[in-house]
């Protein structure tokens, strides 16, 4: 006789576990629906849930098993795809968790079990989302969700673009608003990267130090290369600095002959045609 572990639940549904008649077979959609309906409203006892939890605690599936599970779910449409959780259910879930405080041990376990902490999962997510553009609506939602929330995890030397505190160093006195305006005027008040106008930017364009040297205006040995950037492009230059420095240097040297700002005389001669006021 085959070794079956047979349970009969309160609705009389025959459930087989282990190897036997059902091994390797797939249920029809009708059969799945009937089973689902028969179990509607049925709640497992706390004792049963505790047994299930204990049986699965610490269980680690082999890579082969994980692969089989993955392949068995291919082309299957998730049951909750396109469905939204009803407001009353959200309210119940919220009420059920009010006042609950997780212990430090529980939080530590949840942190350790978080799949995003595994390098292979992070690599997969990164590859899947790389180059995927976000809609303006999505960007706005992300921005609004972070407004007013302190982020101590990215302050100071914890920030991924931390550069030894150079942002606190003073600029050369010659790098003033009058000089910045001559840089903007030279490029016709357009972002050197995307071409956005100062008017489209909604405020004055940022004037970026191409070589990231704040003392460039005062030091004769440092090339005086500057680039006007819009509010969207400028923050990107905090990462991959060598790449941006090379790109902007080539633009200034090749396209503009090494020049990137108007002299005072040229600004006066322009007769205010490029004042850039908004």
C-alpha cells in the first residue's frame, strides 16, 4: 500500500500529501475553483498554523527545487493581478496592527530574511529595472512620499556620493552671480546637457564647475571650464564625476573652442540681449 498522509478537512475535501496518485498531475481550472470555493471562510486553527509554521521553519530549498518551482509557475497569471484591496480590508488590516510593537529580535529576523539583502536578488532587480524610464506621475509620487521625512541613513559620510565634505568648502569670491550670468549668457541660457531653457527650468540655471574645483576662478593653474545645467541634470553630476568631466570638457573644447563664458566686454556688447531674467 502506498504511503499516503491523508487529511479530511471539515468540508469533506480529500487532500493527499506526499508521493502517490496526484504526484506530477495538474488540476484543471474548474477543479481549482471548486476547491477554492469549498475552502472559503474556513480558517485553520491556531494549533494547525503553529504546526505548519514549525514544519517550515528553517527549511531551505535546493537550487534544483527552486528552479522546478519557478518553471512550474511560468506563464501563470497571478490570482491577484489587476485586483485592488478593498478599502474595508485595508482598514481592518490597519486596525489590527495599531499599537503592535515588534521586538528587536523579530525586526532583526525580518531584516535577515529580506530577499533584497541577497546579492543575487539585488542584481536581478537592478538588471530588470535598468534603463526603465519612470513616468512623471510615478516620479511625483516618489517625491511626495519622501517630503518632510528625515533620512539619517544618507546624511554625511553615509551618503553614497559623499566626497569628504567638499560641499562645505567656500567658493572663490570671483565665482559670483555676475560671472555665473556670463556663463549662462554664453550658452544662450540653455542647459549644456539637455538643451532646456532657463525659462523652462523655472529658475536660474545652475553653473557647474566642470573640473569640480571650487577655487577654479581664483587659481590660474586650473582650467576655467563651466557649464550651465538645469535642475534635473545638475544632481546627476554628483556620481560618475570622471565621466561628466570628460563629456563636458569635450563639448567645451571641440564645439566652443575652449571657451565657456562671455567676457565683461562681450556681455556689454550684447546689449542685454541675453539677460536670462525670468
